[in-house]
C-alpha cells in the first residue's frame, strides 16, 4: 500500500526544500525524485494530522501561461530535443509555481516510461481534458509538435479574446468603482458637516435633504452591516443554486436571453465551441471524444445539453448541424456554415472559420457595449454628485428667503 513521504531535496541551484511523494517504500520515493533533483536527503514517512504543505498558495495557471508553454514546447520538439530535456528546460523558465512543479513531475514520469498524456492527467489544474486529449492524439499519430502548435494557437486566440474583453470592460468598471467611492465618501463625511449647520439654523429641511441626512446617518451606524449581510447571503445562495444541475440550466438560459449581454454570451459560446471542436478533430481526436470535451468545456449548461443531443444524433447516423438546429441554441448563420462543412467533408476547417467570425462579432459587440456604457456612466456620476450638492444647497435657499 502506497504511503506518503516527505523528502529533503536540493535543486541544481543549491536551494533546499521538501517534496511530498507517494511511494511503497522510502527507496522508491528516493528513486522517484532522483530524476528531478541532484541531491536527495532524508526520507520521512508523513504521519496523520494537518499538513500546511497541502495548502496551495501558488495561484492558478492562466491561459497565457499554457499558450507560452505550448509554443516553446512545440519549437523544442520540432528541433529534435528530447521530451525529458524539453520539460526540464521549460520548468526552469516557468513563471507559475504550479506549472513549474507540474513540469518537474512530468519530466520524472516520462523518464520512468509513462506517456506524456498519462502524466498530464495527474495535473488537471494545469492540463485540462482538452489539452490531454490533443497531446494523446499527437503521441499516437507521431505529430506531437504539430499538435502543440495547434494548441498554442488555440490558447493564444482564447487568451487574446479574454484580454480584449477584459480591456474593454476595465474602463467602465474603474469609473463605476470610483463613482461609488466618491458618492459614499461624500455621503458619510461631507453631509454630516452640513447637518450640523442646518441643525444650528433650525430651519425645516426639504425632503431631498432629509433623505440624504437619513442615509448618511444610516451608513455611519452598525445597521449598515444588515444590507451587506443580505447581499452576501444572496450571492452565497446564488452560487449554491448554480452548483445544482437545474439551477445551472435555468441561470444559463436566463443569461442567453439577457438584452445585449445575452447576444455576447451566445456568440462567445459558439466561437469557443467551434474553435475547440475544430482543433480537436483536425488533430485526430475522434468526433465523439471531441464532443465530450467540448460539452465539458462549454461553460454553459444550455450549450452542454445541445452537445449531448448532438452526440445522440450522430450515434443514430444523423448530422451535427441538424441536431444543433433542433436545439435552437446556435445562430442560423453558424448552422448554415456547419451544414456546408459536413456536406463538403471540411467540417473542421469550417468550424474554425465560424469561430474566427464569431470572435470578431464578440469583439465588436463588446466595444459597442462599452461605447454605450461610457456616456451612461458619466450621466450616472453627474446625477450622484449633483444629488448630494443639491440636497446641501436647497436649505440655503430657504435661509436666504428667511433673511430677505
């Protein structure tokens, strides 16, 4: 029965650390680590209890990290460098601690005769089903460098789209955040100053001024924690409900029907589906396996259900485009292009063209959305600040009238 051992090791740079290894004996644990580290020290069996080393503070592996790794790996494999050497060199260059650790373990596994794809399955945080399946197809077909290049292009396209969407939404988010900060700062710190002045004058306050004074007083009491707690509870309940199958389906369906945003979500999901499926089938992954992977990576339960219906249709000898059209999830243009791809036998190429088209559509829709949001947010900021100033100056008009 395998046990967990903690091993003192020293890397090539002289840095000492501890490695956790599952092995049948201390000797096996030592042999597993010999390929990774030049110096192996004390081997101790890990006892029960809480282990701080089990906590992961290294962060995740971004799409950009994986695309850079794939591009560099493809170049080295194409140049004839041994896989073990590639993994060793790339682990030294990896900026993500989690990726670095995974590559070191991949190198050790490959040295022991384990296939690269099998070893990658042990690290789902770094290499998902899509990545593993394409690597497996590349190993079986002897085109690992070509598959890695396709993976790199796929990940680069995904990273580019994510970056463009994030960049387009940064300005509205930042402006909106500053607007809220300014509003609450003025409400909490500025209004109380005027409240004291109004109290000394002893005048009857206008409704707007009284509302703002009440809001300011509320924000400066412990009662403000009540709406905060309610919001946290709603968010928690939403996340728990979204984890259920029925909840995920219902919420994802609502997302697709949202005005403006629903169109962006739909086009983004279609682009992702087509790009991943096209790259998988072009790399030699069987269609049913490709659909399994696409369904798991769709990110939308409605799309996932459409993929399941497509699998059933294909198993009965039907066409993918017919099943997708029946589900009424994909736009008519995408269905027409997929139908042409199936009829001409160029489904993978047509899928990639559809993905390119809808990626462009998503970029344009996001830019259009931000161009609409910018003036709306400017008006919103003006209304918030104007409301505070007006509520403070309205009583002064009454003072002037009384003096007159």
